[in-house]
C-alpha cells in the first residue's frame, strides 16, 4: 500500500498540532488522575513536545528561507 507523500506545509502543521496536544495532555494528566505517580511519563511528554516544537521551528526556517538550502 502506497501512502501519499507529505508536503512541507503538511509536516509543519502535523508537528505543530502534535506539540500542542502533547503539552495540553502533559498539563491535564495530573489534574485528571489526581495522583503523582505519572511524573516520569509527564516529563517524557513535555520533552517530546519540546522536540516536536524545535522540529516545527526548523521546518518553518526551511520553508521561509529556502535559498540557504540550495545544493547547486
């Protein structure tokens, strides 16, 4: 099964939405569960959200400054 390729704009939106959802989940889990046993999982979610945010910023830089990535 062949999947269609993602454009750079699609990847940018996917990274941004994923990062926001992970940050929201990381903030809401302690309040919804009422327990503090998820500390390590919450840190993992926040770290993953940070990585996705950095990748989002990298895709924005690539999208708006394409002249610096020409390999002619």
